[in-house]
């Protein structure tokens, strides 16, 4: 039924039908494809957290190494570019000690750094390195990010980053927001603030790169 509803473009109905399934009644080898289908429908409907949860369940249901690698790529992309901080915290609550906890905590650490929460970021990365074996890709990513956190001791206390659309259809809006922000802080008492702007681009991946550039290269104290 959900398959037919999805083919007809009725994604809400398809997702409702999928949510009513009692997966205990489905043989274990058949659960993975159903979860993967669920993840794809939810992704098309921009339900990013629901999609990620379904893909994780598909990953956990599969014994096929090739299939698991493909699902890992989807999950990593979702975590790194589509999920909000509240989504990430929910996902971490669901899977606090196993996959994809480390992937989630690495992403959270990046967001925490953007908010100036260095201690929290270091703690998250420490948990990843305690959980993962040395030499594994996740351990290496966490270790590299932790090293970059250490380099932030030279962070510029007067720099604030602005993530804005500075190209494409939304450029005029981004420029207007930047002008408004500059006007709001001009003439205020207190320390001088240097605004560093970064273009979010047109994709979640470009927005992620812009955020990391502000934090690690421009060394801003916070990102708006």
C-alpha cells in the first residue's frame, strides 16, 4: 500500500502507512529493504530526521557489506548537512553508544565550535575517540578535529561570523541581512566587532564548508 501511495505522489499517506507496520511480523531479512524504502520516501518529503532514522534501521537490519556501505554514505550525508542540532541530539539519544553515535558527535562538535562552546566540543570528540578504535576513519576524523580545536587558542575575540546567501536567487536577501546586522552593532559601546561573512551557497554541503571555514580559518568567536 505504501509503495502504491508513494508512486502516486502521496508521500504523507505512504509515510503514515509505513508508520503503522508492525516490523515484528516481518521476517528479519525483509526489514532492511522496507526501512530503506521508508528512508527514501521521507527524504523526498524533506523529513530529514525520519529519513535518517529509517536509514539507520536499514543499516542495522542488513548483513550485506556493500549495502551497509551505501547506507553509511547516505546517513553520513544526512548527519553532516541536513539535520539540525535538535535532530542530532534526538538521534544521539536513540543511539548513545553505537552507530551512528560517533558520526553524530563529530557533527555536534563542529556546531558547538561555531557557537563558541569549545569545552563541549572537546568533550564530544573525546567520547568519539574513546568509543572508536585508533586508526579507524571516525577516530582519525575526531582526532584531526580535536587538533584543530587546539589551534583555536589564537581565536580572534573581535570576530563574528555571518552565514548568509551571498550568491544565487537569495543574494539580495543575504546582503540586506548583513547590512542590517552591521547597522545594529555600529556605534554600540563595547569592544569593536569585525564581521566576517561567508556564503552558504546553494547546497547543504556548501553551507557546511562555509561554517567550517569561519570556525577554523577565520577563527571567529561565534557564528550567526
